C-alpha cells in the first residue's frame, strides 16, 4: 500500500505561511532543496488543493529553463512536470502538466489511489491536509521546522477533538538550521 505523506514547512511557532500568504521566510537552500528532490522523486504522485497546484504550476513547468536556477531547482522542475498530480478543486476547470482534477475528497477514492502500485503520495496544502486528517488518511508527516518566529499567519494544524498518536521515524538538522521531524501514524 502506498502511503500518504504530508510534507510541509513551518515556522518554529507553527505557521506555514505568514500574513498575506508570505513564505519569504522559508530557508530553502541547495542542501534542503536537494533533500526535497531525493524524497519526492521516488513518490508516485502529488495530492494538492487548487491554491497549491496553481502556485506550483505558475513556476515549475519551465523553471529548468531559467539560467539562474540552481541544480536542485532544475532537477525539481522535471520531477514536478513528470509526476502525476491529483488536484482537489470544486472550481478549477482545467489542469495541465499530468494533472487530474478531483472535485472532493472521497475516502474510498483515496484508498483506491493508495492501493495502486507505485510510490507514496505527497500531500500538499494545509487545508487539504486538514481534510485528509479529519478522514484519518495521513500516514506520515514530514515537517520542516524553519528557525524563524513568524508571529502570525496561518497555522499548519487546525484544532482537533482527539489526539493523533505518532512515532518519530527520523529527525535531521540541515546546515541552514531547518529541522526535519518525520513521524508516522501509530495504528
């Protein structure tokens, strides 16, 4: 069975974006970006909401043609273009770049995706992750804690009525001070 893996960056105080969607505080250098590529390349697909998909589609399809792009950025452009994408949106009419639009999170449909052969599925977008969490569909969390206090913005994890048991799989400190906390669900 393929796993559903949330991979998100947060500030030390728990925000995935600052006011007005600001993510300029993310400290993604070549080492961290190469790590992202190494983790994502063997995956079987991206699960994104409309906003996350549109942000990615606005830059990554041609990022490898930018002469100022780093090696890991050029590599990720190819990974992103080729990877199957499942975009959850009630409003999007069209999605390019190997993308399929899904109108709502259907638990049985998601379980069907995880039963297919291939690599794990990378879940991106805080709202979509909250919906998947409510349906108990997330298997792993790869949270990258950036050494910054944002102060306000949007929190990654919404309030929940019950605790979710997790087991630490891995932790890693990158040269730029970002800390990976990789946990899996205790079932």
